[in-house]
């Protein structure tokens, strides 16, 4: 498999380094989004020629993979002193915060996460869950990761496309959809806020995982 992660690193050429390329790519993505990233525009921002840029990265996909892994580098690795639940909660919360700082990253979560920063944090999660005695740490890790990805994609999409429109729509139709009007207003960025809704949902998920882990540990009866 030919990816940016499987090729040996090349030595810096002139003053251009891979770290500079990644930092500038992240800045460009933050400012203008994935659709505006081209190798030519990136080379211009780096004040270099395309030939020099291609010395370090072969394709735009290489740049996107490197930029996404740089986002994972921003996710702190928690300690395990407080137990598996606190470690999993803090890791997932840190991952969500990093993705929201770079909204473009939410559109790229279907890419293989094979960079060293992503793998290090995934390894931490699997090791934490396996060490806690979960019989299926992969299933538990998938549940947590999918919750984070789903919540981030929903928030980013909602904030970009529907700032307040759904709340007004539901208020006008409260007689038809009373539960949604009362509890789902602004889905869910209105009454409770995105952060509170995420934290409460993560707690529900961790509660269920904790109960399943305890049931497995104690056995039937």
C-alpha cells in the first residue's frame, strides 16, 4: 500500500521541511476549507515552487493525511490514574475539541487514520479498554469513536447550514411535534448547548459500557 505513511521520509530541501508544509496546510484548511486546497496554492503560501513541494509530498491526498494527523496531535493523552472511564471520557472529549477547532477535519473522517498520532491515541484507547477487562475492546472503542465522529459531523453541518432555522420551524409547529419542540429545539444547540449535550450523551454511553463490563466480570447470577 503506497501512502505517505509507508514511504521513507526525505531530507529537507532548502528551507522547506515537512513540518512547515503541514503547518501551512492546516492553516489554509482552517481559513478556506478542503475545496480550496491545491498543491499550487500551498506552494504559493510556502513561497516555494511546486517542484520543491513535490519533493516532500507526492499528492494532495498526502497533504490531507498529514494535516488530519496533525489534528490528532492536538488531542492530549490522559492519565490512567483515575480509571478507564475517566481516561476514555477525557480522550473522547479532547478528540472532539480538536476536530471542532478544525471543522474541515469533520469532512475527512472517512479516510484511513493511519498516521502516528491517530494510531497512538487509538492504541491508548484499546489498551485502556482491554486493561479494564472489556471482553470486546474493539466494539467498545468503535462505539466511542463513532459517537464522537457523529456528534462532530452533526454540529459542524448544523452550524454551517442551519443556524437557528430548525428551532423556528418547530416552534411554529409545536402542536404537531410537541416533544421535539420541547426537548429537541435547535437540535441540540439551543436550550442545552452542544457541549452539554455531548457530555451527557457520552455519560450515557459510558454508563452502559460500565454496566456491561461489571456484568461480564461478575458472570451470570
